[in-house]
């Protein structure tokens, strides 16, 4: 992850080393401690988002399976009804079919 690599590089630097951070098209001089704190917060936020998205994905998959089961059941019922609508002659007893 990009944040982890940045933190790793920051840990190699001394407390008094000059650090610049992107602010749009500008580079702004910052303190190492502030930058590390910001990156740690972003890292935690990313982990939280990943966890939430994982849970949402699981729920969507579960809902999809339920809908798929319902659709398959409706198809099966429809096929059974169509089979019973066909008389012994193999033609539909339902008008218009």
C-alpha cells in the first residue's frame, strides 16, 4: 500500500529532516510528526472502509443468491403450470397459446 511505503520512508528520516507534502500542484514544507500522524489516520480510515466494503459485498452476494433462488423458483413454477396447461394432445388449453 502506498501509505505504508510512505510511512516506512518517513521512519528512516531524522526528526529534523525537511519533508514536503503535496497540496494540489504545490509542495508544502511540513513536520515529520504531522505527516506521520496524517498518514496513520489515512491508513486507519482505509482499513475501516475496506472492512465496511467487505461487509457490504457479503450482503449484496447474499441478497443476490436470495433473488436468484426466487427467480429460479418462479421459473420452475411457470414451467410446471405450462406443462399442466398442455393437454394430452400437446396443445395449450389456454386461449391464445
